[in-house]
C-alpha cells in the first residue's frame, strides 16, 4: 500500500486552517491534523475534518458537456473550446459578463480576470464578494483607505474586550471562535449582539438580542454613551482622525439616546450602557463582524459605524484591537485582491485610472488592447440588466459559483438566466446553475491542484496537489488558458504552472510584490502588504497611520435607516437568513459529504415559542413561508433562541430555498442585497 500526507489549506472558510490530506494508493481518503499551522495549531471544525468526503464522489464532473436540443451530451475539450470561442468572438465586449470564484485560487482568479478583460475585453466581471463583504470593501476603504480585516486571527486572543456583532463566529469561523475563547480565558469580556441566541452568544458575558436591521442605531447609541462619559480616546482622535465634530453632532441627538434606541432595537437600555462601558474602558477592544453587518441596504453605513466606534475609542493599529471583518469564503479576500471586481485590477488598482489601465495593457501585451477603462456591472446589477434591458447582456462565463441558489429572489434570477443566449459554467459538480448552461466544463477541486489562497487575515497560503483529477477534468487555470488560446491569444496564456501565474500577478501587484512560492512555502506564510522580497509581511494594518494619502482616518456621519422592507399587517415577521455549522452555502460540497449530510439533512425556519403559539404551529411541523417574492414549504423549529417577531432560515437547501423569499433591494454604494431582513408571513399547511 502506498500512503502519503500532503499538507494543504482548508477549502471552506476564510479562517485559512491547514491540514494534511491522507492519500492512499493515489486517492485522497481522509484528513489528518497538521500541527505547525499558526492559524489552527492542528485543530479543525467539522467541515475541515470531513473536507475529503466530496472529493471522490462518483457524481464529480469528468467530461465537458454541450447542450443539444435541451439535453447534455458528452464532448471533447476541443469541441467545447471551439464552441465557446466561436460564440464569444461573435459578441461585443459589453455583451459578455464573467463571474469569478472565491472557491478557487489566486492564480485562477487572476487568470479569469485576464481572460475577461484581456481576451473577451469586457468590463463586466464580479464574484460572490458582492453578496458578502462588498460593503466592507467600500466602507473600510472610505474610513481607513484599505478595505481589509485590520488585525490577525491570533491577535484576537490578546484582546481585553471582544465585541461580536452580526457574526456567528463559533459556527461560521470556528477556529476564530477558538481565539475568542482564549481571550475570555485571559480575562476579556465578550459582548455579543444578534437576533439569535446562537452558540456564540451562549459563551458571551453580555448578550444583546435585537431586531435585524438596527445596527447603526445601536452603534450610534453606544458612541453617544461613550462621548457623554468622556470615554473617547481624545489623543487618538486629535492626531489620527478627521470628522469627529460632525460625528459627534449626529450621535449626540436625542434619537440615539439609550431609551430611544432600546425602542428601535429591542435591547434594554441597561445592556447598551453596560456594553458601552466595558467596550470603551478596556485596554484593547476589538470588533468581529460579518454578514449581520454587511448584508443590508445600509451595509456600507453599518461598516462605517463599526469603523467610527473603533476610531472613537482608539482601537486601531495596536494588538488586541481592530475592525475584524471576517471574510467568508476560503479565498474571497484573494478573489478581491486579484481584481475579480468590476472596478479594479489586482491590488485594488482602479480600472478607470489611466496609469493602472496602461500598466495592465502594456504588461499583458494583447495586440488589440484590453477592456475599456470603465467600471463594469456588479453581479446584482447583471441580474437586473438581464431582466430589465433585454439584449444588453447576452453571454456569461461562470467559474465556481451557484447563483441559482445563492442570489436573492430566485424567481428574478431564473428570469435573468433564461434571458441569456449563451452560458458557460465551469464547476466540479452539475449544480443548479450548471444545469442551465450551454457548455459545462469539468474543473478540479482544491485537492487536485497547486495554488495559493488569501485568508481573512490577508495571509497567503498554499494548496498542494494530493491526487490526480478525476476523468478528463482539468485545473481551472489550465481551462482558462486554453479558452484564451482558442480566442486567439496563445502567447498571453502560455503558462506552464500556477507558480508562473503567481509571479506574473505579483509583478503587477504592489501588495504581493515581495511574495513568491519559496517564501510562501512555510507554515506561517506571509500577510500582505508585502512590497519587497525582504519585507516580513504585515499582520496588523494602520499602525501609526491609515492608508489614505494623508495618513488620516475618516469618521463618517451615519444616520439610522430601517431596512427596505419592514413588517406590516400582511407580512408581520422579519425574515433573516444565514448558515449553520455543518453546511456550506448552496450545499454542492457539504451535502455530498456523508458525515455532514447526516448531521443536518434539510433546512428549517426558527420561530419564537410565542409566535408559534399565536400561529398554532408545533415544533417540526411543515409550514408555508411567504414573502412578496415567493413561497416555500419548510419544517418549523420552535425555539426560545430567536427573538419574537424575527424568524431565521439557513439558505443551504434547494428543497426549501430561503432565496425564493429574500429581497434583492441593494445598498446604493456596495450593491449588496438585503439578505438579512425582509417581511414574511407564515401559514399553517392545512391537511387535505
Ligand atoms: N459552516 C459555514 N461556515 C461558513 C459559511 C457557510 O456557508 N457555512 N460561509 C462562509 C461565508 S462566505 C461567510 S460570508 C461567513 C458568514 O458568517 P456569519 O456572518 O457569521 O454568518 P451568517 O449566518 O450569515 O450571519 C451571522 C449572524 O448574523 C445575524 N443577524 C441577522 N440579522 C442581523 C442584523 O440585522 N444585524 C446583525 N448585527 N446581525 C444579524 C444572524 O442571526 C446570524 O447569527 O461564513 C463563512 N463560514
Ligand atoms: N439568503 C442568503 N443568501 C446568501 C447569503 C446569506 O447569508 N443569505 N450569503 C451570501 C454569501 S456571503 C455568499 S459568499 C454567497 C455564496 O454563493 P456561491 O459562491 O454561489 O455559493 P457556493 O455554494 O460556495 O458556490 C461555489 C461553487 O463553486 C464550486 N467549486 C468548488 N470548488 C471549485 C473549484 O476548485 N473550481 C471550480 N470551478 N468550482 C469549484 C462548487 O461546486 C459550487 O458550485 O451566497 C450568498 N447568498
Ligand atoms: S474553521 Fe474554516 S478553515 Fe478552519 S477547518 Fe473550519 S471551515 Fe476550514
Ligand atoms: Mo460570503
């Protein structure tokens, strides 16, 4: 028997844990701890532990598929490439849109970004960061000049007060949750605010339950209380921050008094007072947030408010502090860094900046130029354009995303996809989205390729190939390179390895400039920015100065605004959506992992016992959930852990898809949809 261990990085969440893949006779059969990772020190959550289970499933895609008369037929790679190139050459650049993938490596995102802007010459490229941390990227860039998590994961254990707002850290970033527990054991106070009393909340010293969508009011009230007591960091404000007087004028208003915000949010005034006191008087205090903050029509305001309170209390640029925006997908930080966004090339170099545009045009050397120096459409805008402006967008190329489960208002998304003339999907399974494609390209998963991914703490780590890909499937970057060659640009895509792509990218990207595979091939790897080959990387951002040109941080006035859709007589409950520990998004991988599937086989809606009583609904009973956009049937989970008036659903399950119900109202700046609040009614299903 031939057996080996291959160290790699977890393909699920942005924490960036490492483990070993156990390879027996050439096949991945198990995972085993890798103790030298400074991130997880050998520990794993259930998804990491069972990350081998979907790899050799018999329903992996193994051959290219072309749809003929509504049915998929197996094809050769050459047939697939020829069809794609013939079609895409026939469209104008602005008729093509690309979705890149936070599940794939930096190299693969860079490759798709180059294919889109260089070969297709389109300006429309985006990815799931739009549904996720688009508000963070916009909000923190406005506040600090850089849109990333400010501190490192290990640093959280050093904090004296951890305020978790809109992040269910123990289920969604379990190995970051471990650092929160270490901080607690070191004496830190843990404050947790969420409409649900989650397992994270159960470990907190103070739990504040509130109605979805009132975050700005809560943060403004806390800032008012801090300023009223003179707890703000006056020296930090004077030397490092602009906009304090304007912020003060806003938050000191009566509408943000503890009593008033208690009415808006449902949090008792005493708790808001306690939270403000602990937070402002701790030697160091950090905030952890995630989707509870970002997925709102006021997502950018929520993020700016988090930045405001950290500038107010001087909790930036030092250990145990910071704005820790927990990035979700394993490589969503990297996909953004690689320019898989409609406004930037790699390293946030703006597409509309003539200097950056010329740098990429010259660097890539396409004989007929690249995309126009103009911003493209966001994922959410693409869907609206497809339904509202027929004929403007005609073809789409999707790598590793499943919008037919993950985008808001699925009926609207289905209309959008039916309006497309030509769709290419590159995935590892025949997902709901792939089923609509004209061409399906079989890709490889993390266990079958080399590459790098960038975790939430900006740490760039390696994937290492452990087994051969199944059937004829190919590595994503290789597929993209061959499509690029078929489009007529073999020289621009003549890569032999992922490492070659990394080096090309690093040459064009200041924050990755000092990185190479040799330097990354160590357990601790490197955090960007890493501008030169002798630079040690940057675990903590904003020490001494912010990233704005003048080095100052900017406080922004944010006024509380309710969600786009609020409960009324017809739709009396707030629906909020999210995740559970055992499943990943659209379930394409975790629902194919037998252990994880066994733990949680289907979805549910969480209902407070008082609401359940009024509705006459019992635990586990099937109910009908209805919003203005659609309806589903779903089992009820009657639990004290959710606030009265609010109901929660995970969105992983196609048979009771939460996104049939969600609202696609957008934040005006980030264009992120309001997944975290809409109005819903629940009906008992009458027996026939
Ligand atoms: N197991 C697992 N882990 C994951 C993922 C997964 O699918 N499964 N996905 C990954 C990805 S891509 C991401 S982005 C992260 C997301 O990580 P999280 O943001 O932690 O996960 P969510 O469940 O979407 O939402 C977090 C919490 O926000 C609360 N919430 C609801 N409405 C509001 C509100 O108005 N304000 C506030 N402050 N909170 C509210 C919800 O009750 C929920 O407990 O997780 C990553 N990790
Ligand atoms: N209601 C509601 N909806 C939400 C959210 C919410 O909180 N509530 N959260 C939103 C958020 S934060 C996010 S990030 C999105 C996620 O939305 P998506 O990104 O659409 O969801 P995933 O299921 O992660 O899809 C990834 C796809 O990549 C494929 N894949 C995996 N590895 C590889 C690979 O190596 N190569 C290729 N080519 N494909 C691969 C998988 O099979 C899967 O089909 O969902 C959003 N939708
Ligand atoms: S915490 Fe995230 S990165 Fe770590 S094992 Fe779990 S899913 Fe993987
Ligand atoms: Mo996400």
